[in-house]
C-alpha cells in the first residue's frame, strides 16, 4: 500500500512523527517542542510558582543566569540554607507550594485585596500559629497571631509587587485534588490536620477534585486579572510530572494521578490555543514520556532524578532563547534522587506524619 | 612620715570581654556595708564578639588575657589551684588568700550590633512577652524564630566557654547583661531600627540569663536600676548611645559584690 500524494501527513514536520521524533532516540535527545517557545530576554524579570517540582525549576532558573525575581529575601543575617528552610528564595515570594490553579487565582485575589478568606489561622499541636494558605513556610509556626498576620500582610504586598512588575510568570500545575473551605471556597495547599497545623472539621473543610472545565476557568480568571495589572506579562505553564502522594478519591492512586495530569495538561493546552501570550513547556512530557523511567525517577517511582531535571532545564534554555543551545549530556543511569537543597514538599511532610501516626497506632 | 596613708588592699575583680568592661577599668569600689574594697582589673578584647571557643577549647585570646592577669599558669591551668609551695608562700606574704578569682564576663553586644548592621533600619520583629516596646508594622517582619536561632547559635561559643571555665575551676564566673538602650534613639546614628535594637538586646539578655541559670552561674542584671522600665535613663548614657557611664557601673559593682557574698 502506498500513501497518496494528496495526504496532508506528507507535509507534517519530523517532530510530528513518532518514528522520527521519539522512536529509537535516547531520552535526553527527545525535545517535545516543535519550535522555539516563549523567548525570555536576559533583562526579563522572571517569577515562578507552583507545586514541589516547581522548586527544581526555580532553583535551576536562578542558577541559569535568568533575571529571577526575588521579592522576599529573608532576614539578611541568615545563611542561604537557613533562609531556604524558612521558605525564602524557594520561589519569587514566600508563598510556599501553589498546587492548583484556584490556589494561584486566590493568591492573586488576596494580594490585590479582592478576596479575604474567612478561615482563621491554624494552630499547631504545640500551639504555634500557622497561615493556612502557606502552612509550610514557617517551620514551627509563628509565636503569635499578630506575628503571623503581619508576616502574611507583608508577604501579600510582595506578591502584589511581583505580579505588577514581572515580565514572565512560570507556573507549574501540580494537582487537581484539593481541600476547600465550605464557607467561602478558599482553597488550602494541604488538608487541615495533616501535620502542618489546623484541625480537619468535616463540616468546614470539603474535598474537591477539579475538572478540566474548572481548571480552565480558574486559569482564565487569573490571566484576566494579571492582564489588568500587567498587560505585557507572558505566562509559561507546565505540568508537574510528580505523581500524587495520595488520593482522596475512591480509586487507585495511579488512576487518580493519570486523571489529574490529564486534566492539567488539557487545561494548559486550552490556554495556549486561546491566548497568544500563554505558552506551554513540556517538562511533563520530558520526564514521563521519554520512555526511560529508571533514569528519570528514583526507585519510589515518584522522586524526579537530577538527570531528568537537567534534561528539563537544558531544553527550557533552548526553548526560551533565540539561540540553539548544545544538546544536553546523555542521561546517567538510574541514580539516587537529588537531595540538593532539600525540596520543600508538603506532601512528603504529610506522608511522614501519616507514617508516624501509623507506627504509633501499631504500638 | 609626713601624712602618707596606707589605704589597705583592694581585691581584684576581673572584667573580661567587649568594651562594656571599660567603665570598670582601674575602678575602686567599696560597698556600703563594711568590708573589702574591690579593684577593677579589665581585659578589653577589641572586636572579639562571642567567638569564645576555638576548636574544642576556649579561644586563645581569652587564655592570653587570663594569663596576662596571672589567672592561668604557663600550662593554661587556673593559677590559684597550683598547690605548690610558691603559691602558698606568695599568699602568706601578700596577705591575699588563695581562692578562685571573680571573673565578670562580657560578650554579645558586638554580635547584636552585627545583626543590626546587616538588617539596616527596615526591619522589626514581634518579641514574645513584650514588656511594652511594641512593633512597627510598617517595617518588614523578621520571624521571631529566625532571631531566636541566630542569637542562640551566636552565643553558644561564649556560653560554652563560660561553662568550661567553671569546669576548669573558676567557680566565681559571672556573666554581665548587655546594657539597656536609650529611648531617644534618633539622637544617635546607630544601626538597625530602634525597635530591633532594644528588643534584640532584651532577648539576648533572656538567653544569657537562662544560660546562667543552667550553668548555676550569677547573671549581673542592672536593667531595673538603670532604666525607666523600658529604656536607659539619659543620665547613665554616654554620648555614643551605646556605652554606660561610670556612675552606671556602680550598680553593677553592687550586684557583683552581692552575688559574691551570696555564694560565700
């Protein structure tokens, strides 16, 4: 059988054909982009937010010579490691991990005084105060309600300045499952009572798994608000390749993960198709779909390896500049997960807390 | 003889550390209750801060200062513990009993000022159990836990060194508080915001007081005597806004002698 000369597939580029673009290629030779992406100039002010994986992106962007915005630098007398342990410098502002599109939207709304959640401050078991919208940024919590609220107010002022002044905003979507306040729909990064403070109350805190339509709506609202205050801002969306630590849905965590990532990927695609100033970078494809999961995930099949991050960043550089960068180094064999800088993952903390609770019950 | 008077002997009290030792230099103090006269022997360690440990031991600069005052012998051991014939003979001839000297140690203020220099005037923090200083919430907050961590780490070498001196046989070691701060901070071109400056000092003293309690060591705290409850009274403040007058030092002398007598 031979293909007819009228077939439109004869005109597609090599990147559109699996046999040429993927089959037989080493993982680090696969670039899932069909052309240059969002060009970031050396002077562009770049800000970042997102889920745990976004911390790896942020760290690499900071080290790669981009003009990375840092709105909350932390106490000058602390070392860089001490600052990072307190959430300073992990992202462009001290918001901690932002897992969902609604969380991003509400962060913006809170920073501009358009939404004031009713949820009171959480308390840790030891009595310290925790900001429910960034429970992990202050290890040990704040010693008083006044201190916590003051820090939050200053933080939101910094977030506002960030959105007003950035040129490029990189957002890594991580989850669709979330816990919300029944009173006003405020979304929390983690479930109350999961080890980072707060008490879960079934009437007050409700579970929700966002649909593609909802994620799209949240992103659209965010983009509209961003354009109001910063019309020239470009947005880069990416999806975290890190599987769910746990699901609250009555299904296997693998299915829940696939659903979440599919929803987020669809939402990103809708944004890119509708908005010229929104771009998608394929870190999800790079890490999960290059076919060599032994090299790109640790044995837990969840922690992304340094080789994978290196691949992501190398192609991000190529994708975001006009110049062709050299091809990345061949991926190393399966290696230990990176402990460089200790990614601040709320889910890891919750998992540890759950294990401790289980061990306590077993005794 | 044409009227010369022998005034008796003054017992030395050794003040070692940063510049707040200086008001005690060569000072003679006689408490109200009849008893001994005391002489201030000062070893001022310029720009030394709280780094009183080096490796596993007390910093050589501290040891040299103590050797210069003949508090340590050539091997670095407490001189008064040398149970040799010369030591006892010296005591007999001089009329000075053999016992552990009184050491009043000063450290921490340079470290506080170092933190203030780094933060500049744009920061403040919430002090737990604030006695009334308040907070300037127009400034950028520093989480109290960051202050706590930094000061405790900074003071650890000094506190450890004090403990080692006690273990070595200097049973009459005392730590002196950091001085109170003046209210009219704007008169002095000092680093840090006024709130940071005074509250850092208050918290630093809390750490030092607790350390003394843990070590079973007296803490010389003159804040009640020198302040209006919160700030240093102007008559006790030198023009630099940092150091205290010799008249302020009288309160320290009184407290030191009280502690000595309580300890026996």
